[in-house]
C-alpha cells in the first residue's frame, strides 16, 4: 500500500463530508463564499484608501492588520461624508449588508459543522463544556437557498467594492441603478436572514 493510498484509506474525506452534511452543492456554495469574502476584504482596504485620497506607497495605513469588521466601520465613516446622496446610500447599504454577511462567513470559517437533517449547522463560540468564551455564541444553519443567498450577496459586495476601490473608475459610475438595486437587495436579504425569520442564523 502506497503512502498516498494509506492516507486516503485513513482520511476518507467523502465519508466525513457525508457525516457533516456537506453535499456537493453546499461545498460549492461555501467555497465560493470563502473566496469571495477574502477578495472582498482585500478590496475593502483599497476602497478606504481611495475615499481618503490616501497614497499607499511607503506608508503603513491605519487599515493594516485591522479585522474586517473594523474595516467596514471605517468605510461606513467615510461614506457618511460623501456629497453624492446615491453614492452615500450605496456605501451605507454595502456596509450594512457586509457586516451581516461576514458574520455568516465567520461562522462557516471558524465554527464547527454539524449535520442537521439534509443541511449543515455551524456553531461558533459555543460553550460546549461550560467554559467562558470572550465572544458571543452564534449559530448558522440553512438549506441550499440560504447558502445561495449568502453566495450571491458576497458576489454583489465584491463587485461593488472593486468599483469603489478602482481609482481609474469615476465614483459616479458606481451609482448606476443596477448597482443601487443589487446592493439594496443584498442588504435586505442579509437583514431578513439575521432577523431570525427563518432557519438561518441565531446569535446569543
């Protein structure tokens, strides 16, 4: 038996995926969420620099090494001072949706995955043995539709933040009706999922 074959026999990843409810569809959705979120975080820093008219070469900016939640708050603060009302709304909707979407992403990336009938339940910061945790516990569970809503939201967040951070693109072009509608939708669906009106998310 080769070492590679021995590793496959021991690891049995397909068996583990089945045990935790990670279907092929869920795996694709969750993979996209993780990648979109990472790219969104990278582009978010550039958007903040642009709105601050910051020149990054040779300078360590306040955005460096900041958690994504703080970066979203920084962008939100910059958005409040924008003169264009449509651009101001775009940034406000983006930040509101992103705050919730990244909470979902954190549960996926840092939570323990458990099978819940045909779905996956992610438990984060749970006090399993009565231990004290610094951060509040959160649960994310859902079906194919709920994960698809998160995936689509991150696709919208990524496209918008790329536009905001692209210094070669006039900011006014980011206020086209399709941009505004999509960003408003993303905020709305994230707020609905976060409200507890469905089998998606609960924060204790």
